[in-house]
């Protein structure tokens, strides 16, 4: 019997995730219960989720990532000690699951920092700009907060750093991706403009320099010519998001200058 089955409840947030969800839920068949919290999908997301017998389907109107995660983790009657937070385009590898069972759970850790294996069109990149994140945690100790366009999990306690990866493999159409980047850049602009202290990255963003930096670094981290068009696509994705954000921030500066 799997130790993870009684100790961990995977939690997945969804919104029109028909191209991704089946792969994500298929690697969670070991779980006694998988909580899916949906934000009002209009495609086959619900049908796919309900086709898995261990899925608990829940809905909530989206307001922020932090609030959505807090509802999913603390208001859906989860009874296990740990929660595993996944986006609908993330899958657990068998190697990561074995690491959870044989090292994380026996070690009595409070949370686990997990790296990501980034894929573009099913092609694995050598690396990415996506940092390792706290994704597995004791529910009694974790704090979920909203930061700009995304969220962050935090806890104080004994942390385990996994060697194996969560696979990040988003296969949604480009139009959907572009719409998301427009929304994300809008939220990130608000965060930066209201911040009392800016880190180096945000200062570069306000100067309009991050698109070139992110695109170039993304291409190199992805593997450059060794990963061909997949590395190019990843670089252009990072460039495009940062360019949208830079346009918003530069527009703010120019409007102030015109006054």
C-alpha cells in the first residue's frame, strides 16, 4: 500500500484545461482523493476531471491565485496531513513519486522544494527560468499569498529539496497563452508600481531592459541550438511576457512625463 495515499492530497486548479488535465490526473491515480478547484471552465475540463474516480470536483469564481489556493487547500475538507499543489499543466514523474515515498515522508519533513522540467511541445528543455518551488507541505503550516500575477507558498519548518522534477508541459493554444500573458503583465505592473522596494529584476523591468535579458537568458538556459525550435519558442515566450510588462511600465513613465 502506498504511504502517500493516506498522507497526501493532490490539489489542482483548473480553467479550460482540456489539453492538459488528462495527463495531470493520470499520474495521480495513486491518491485516495484529488481536489480539483475550477474557475468556470467552458470546455471539457469538468468531463475529464469527473472521468477519474478519485477526483473531487469543486468550483469557485476566480479573484486571485492566493485566494483560490487558500479555498482549495482549506475549504474543501482535506483530511490528510500534506497537500500537493499542482497547476493543471504539471505532472509528477515516477521518480519524483518514489522520492516522496522513500525519502520525504519517512524523513518527517514539513515541506518540499521541487524543481521543474520544462517542456515545449513535448520537447524537454535543458533548463528554464522557472525556479524550484514549495509544492508539497503540511497543511497546518503553509501560508498561501498572492504576489502580482501569481502566488507563493511559505512555511517555517524542516524542508526537503527534491532531486527529481515536476514536469511543466502546457499544451494550450497560443491564443490562450497570449491572453494569459496580457492579464499577467497587467497584474505584475500593479505590483511593481505599488512596491516600496524593488529588487534588481524589477528595476531592470522599469528601465525596459528585461525583455532582451529574459529572452537571451531563456534561450541559453533552454539549451540554445541544442534544443532547436523548442528553445527558440521558450525564448520568445519569455521575451513576449517581459515586453508586454515593459510596455506597460514605460507607458506609465511617459504619461507622467507628459503632465
